[in-house]
């Protein structure tokens, strides 16, 4: 493998404009300091870790490490081996009593770890030995970071700066779902930094589930997330966001948005109409709040615009009556109308009735005084 670069007068790092740099990683005499010196010539003179060019270079290192780890895992699964080994990977030996020692393939061990949460892998599996610790840091095991991963921050010791440092670790390079911890104040560039640390992020949760205090979330943070997170298709948030902020968000994301979940009093019928007009690919919509301006009329406008919507989830939406739900159920069961054909589930919380059924939806009244209540960590 080789890399060539022509240095010019403005590029820095070379005394002559026509000098050519050759980097051959196949030679044993190519030392790490030589590699580092060559790569530094790609940067302007006097560049530091705060320079934009340097940040790109460092980010490239993390992505390279993630790709190489993924290739190694794929090679082991196909029998290609890696690092001079063959087969499915280095087996892990276990001492079982009274059966003696048993070997477990590495890929099987990694598959078992996928059934564990981040907290169990960090505080239980990772403390057994160095080998197990190394396996818990495979990027493929960390697709989701939330409260169950140990990021609840109930002790208030973690700051947003330290949280971003955690996200920069190679093991989190393939994260798809991110739920921000409590008591971490959002800054002006927080969303941009998160997008760099987690380039494959598809779902962002800012206070929709659990308790998010001290975040100081503003409408601009949602717009920044939509702008910088190129793969974002699901956003869930709660807080004091105005209806205008919600409308600007959906106008920014448009067809890219497939999952929208909102907690608060920031949505009214006009907002629902705009969501229906702009988010043609929306498949999941959820709302938690008691806004009286959120009525059945707006929900019907949403459903008429979002023809691909599969799940409608409402909690404590007092403006949506039983008659409104009955109308939605009737239209959903009337297949071929071109409006609610994709609607498969109407999930209600805090109502004296529920909607049941798979192929055909129906309303079922609960017992007197009984209501379906959601646990706060759902």
C-alpha cells in the first residue's frame, strides 16, 4: 500500500515545491513515527487539534478503525480469518465443572453479548478479563446508547463535554440510536459534534423517554440535528418547543422523516396539517400531552397527508375524543380508500378505552375507572 502527495508552496511541511513523499506500509522499516510525519504533511503549518483539517484527519482514523474491525468480523464469519489466523476466529475457553474446559467460537460469544445491555457489558462482562473486555468493545455491539447503557447520569457528574468524549471512542462509531443523558446542557455546536462522532445515527432522542433535565434544548438544536445528521430519520423530543419550532423541523426534514414522537404542548391542529403536507414517508407518529388545541380534526389531517403511516400513538390527548377514534378506526378498516390503508395500530394511553385487533381494528371499553397507564421508563 502506498500514498503519494505533491507538496506546493502553500501546502506547508516541505522545503521544495516538487518534493514527492512515498509511504509504503508493506516495508518493515516503515515506522509509526514515519507514518505520522507523512500524514502531518497533509495539514497546514501550525495546525492543532482545534483546526478543521486536523479534526477531519482524526475523524478519518476513527472511521478507518471501525471499518477494519467490521472487515475482521466479516472475515471471521466467512472463514477468512484475520491477522494470520484462519477459521471463525480465536476460540474462547471456558472452565466448566464437572465437564472440564470447553471452547466457544469468538463469533458465537459476540452473538451472546448482543442480548445484553450496555450496562451489563460494561460493569459485568468487561471486568472478567482483558479478552472479554476487548470483545465488549466491538463496534457491532454498540448500536444503541440510552439509559440502559449506563447513560442516565442520575448522579449529575457527566457533562456534555465528557459525554462527547465518550462518543468519540471507536466502539461507538456505528451507533444508530442515541438518547441524550439527563443534566447535560446542550451547546451551540452540540448537534454538529454528535454528527461527527456518530455518522451513522438514524434515531435521536432528546427527552422523549425518561427524564431530561437541565438540557436547555432550543428549537435551533432540532434544526441543527436535521442539518448535520445526514442519516437521521427518527427524532423524539420533549420540552418547551413552540409549534413554530415543530413546523420548521418537519419542513427541514420532509420526506426523510419516518418516525416523529413529541412530548409537550407544542403541537396543535395547524402543526398536524403541516406534518401531513410535508412528511409523505412518515410511518410512526406519537404525541404525549394535554394540549386542547390538539384535536381529532388535526389527527385526521395528519393521516390524510401521511398515507404511509402505520402506527398512531396518543397519550392524554384530551382534544381527541372517542368519536374521533371511531372515525379513524372506521376509515382504517375500509381498505382501498387510499387514505388509511397502511394504518395497522392505534396505541392509546390514558383513555378509558383501547383499540385492539390486527387485521381489523376495534374499540374496546375498559372497566369503569380503569385506564391504560404507561410506566415512566417506557
